C-alpha cells in the first residue's frame, strides 16, 4: 500500500487516450474526464494518484476473491516461468486436466465434463454449438432453434447477441442467427418491487415456453438458454419455481436447458453454481469471470456426461467436436483457476456470501427512501437499484452516478441506463457494506 501511495500520477497517467477504442464505454465522455485505475488490492482499486476506490462491483462481477490475492498472484507468476503456452489441440498440459476435474467436482452431479475457452461470450457460443451438434449426433438434426429471453445478456458473440434480449446490443448487427425466439422477461415491477431474493410472483413466465414450443413444434428446438439471475440488465432474480418449470418443460420436449452462470457461478449467489441454490440441474452450464477471480481471462462450459458421451463414437482418430480456441485452457489461466478454487475453499467464500446475504439485503433495502428509487432487487451478494431518470432523459442519472461515485466518493458502481448494480467481492466486510451503502445513498441523493 505504501508503495501505491508513493507512485505519482506522472508515472501512471497515459498522455494519449485516443488510440484505445474502449469497449462498452462512452469514449468521448470518458476521455474528457477519465476514470483511471492503476492498482488494486483486496476490496480496493487505486487511482494513479494513490486514491483508494472501494470496489462495489468486483470489477465486472468477476473478482469474487478480492483483488491481487497473494496465492493467485503467486500461482500465475510460477506458471509463467514454467510453461508459457502449450496447445490443447491434440496435446495437453497437466493443469488443464486438474482444473477441469476441480470444476466438475464443484458442479451439480452429472455435469462431469468441461470445455475451456477464454470468456463468457465464447462460453455461450460454445454451449450453443455443443447443443446444436449434440442434437445432430443423436439424430435430431432438425432441432436447430435456440430460445433465449428478453433482457437476457449472453455476451457479444453472434450466438450470444442472437439469444440475448438487449436491444442496443442487437440492432446494429444485421440479421443475427436465424430461428431464434425469446421467452419474456421475468420482471414485473407491479408485482415484485422491493423483493429480497427470488420474488414469489412470476413462475408462470416459464409457461411461455409451452407457447413457443406450440408455435414452432418441439422437433425444431435444440435448446433454451437463460441466466438464473439476469445480471447485466439490472439484477433480476429468477422467480420462485420458475427455473424448475423451465426444466420440466424442456424435459417434456427433449429440449436442452442451458444456464448461463458467467455471473452466478463461483459464489455470487452463495453457492458454487446457482443451479445448486435452486436445486435445478441444467444440461449445460457456462462459466467465466469468477473461475479465476478475474485474474486471467478464462471461460468454459460444463456438460452432462450423456451429452459428452454422445460425441465419443466413431473412429478414435477422428476429432469428435470441431470447435476450440488457441487459448482454450491457457496454462496461466489454469494455474490462476486452481489457485482461485483453493482460495474459495480455504476461506469458505461461497458459504460466507450465503451467510451475509441477509445483512447485505437489509443494508441495500435501506436505500428505498432515497429520492427517485423505483425498485431495489437483491439476491446473493448482488443488488440492482432502479432510479427515476433525470429530466426525462434516460441514462443521464446513471452516468452521473458512476462519475460522482468514482471522483467524489471513492467507490465503483455499475450503471446500466438508470439502474445501478452493486456486486462486491465476496470478501467484503460488514463495515465495508455499511460504507458502500452509505456512499451509494449519497450518490442517489446527489443525482436526484
Ligand atoms: N454471459 C453472462 C450472463 C454475462 O453476464 C456476461 C458478461 O457479463 C457474458 C456472458 C459475457 O462474458 P464476457 O464479457 O467475458 O465475454
């Protein structure tokens, strides 16, 4: 920390911000008043001038174990000196197999095989491709339709934006995948406002799958993909009983169920996977983010044995699935993953998230009297806060909240439109929860 404080702004501030075309960023506004981060430790980021910024978002919902944790840093360092890169096409390195078994051990029973990639978007496209290819190998090649959900976020690949349900992420990018349909969102403010955890209202939204099946015929549908908690569109927990109902309908018609657990995996909802929280086992689970606590890019897909095994036929010298990435199971990511899972286990962080969930939920709900708070949702260590737009201009208040939080109050919050999301690392202390909520209250008041 002392070292951080001693670094001067001059060392760390780039003098040309133009070349980097920043992702999902208002580039011109950012470059006029940059929010630069140069270091991190545990619950904090540090600006180039050494100013501490409390991390209310676990980076992008990924640094679940907190930042720059020594065992993870050390594992990456050691891996970098041992094996920089090895192909996983027709070759393999030990840590890839170790990490795959460790992840399968954490997953619901029956999900025993892991396909690695490098991000959540790749995980989603991989899962959709496995689902389609599986239907093919079992002689159901007419099942080519994929069903997503309105307000779903499944990354930014063409598969992910096709099944996703966020209009700006789709509208500029052409015709997308053919044959995709969408379930309705499970959010209904009139019946669900200010609910802690899973709302009692809304299981019936799953029945829309029956209507979609009726429209297209089950023999054309390969898979349904949903987030157990829709994160990016503002923290929308699944209504009670909803996921089980989806599972039942999928079983009835031979449709695969995919849970996109890129956010909900690795402790965010108090369990290794949300599938465990809900007692509903999908056929495929996508994961990323928390698998390495954000320290090295990695993603993957967990598959049921029956799906994996269906591919393991034919001549043994022939590749069974024509899919993979140069960096699938990169040695640095595998080392980071193993160290991260060790740390989660050692500090019992998933159970910790479960234990502090009620404290978290109460703290966040205390913001409901702040000006213009339309709804608050919480589940696991996650909260979404809908704010009334300012001057009838959607998004202005959300952006101002982000700026005020960073520059004036020293914390990081995510804003999607005028919805704020808080998703801190799972190591957050009760005092830090207090600090985060107090500061969020100030931001809400300041932007009203
Ligand atoms: N799926 C879900 C549910 C996500 O929340 C995200 C990212 O936030 C993704 C996929 C995409 O992950 P990535 O940004 O690593 O490609």
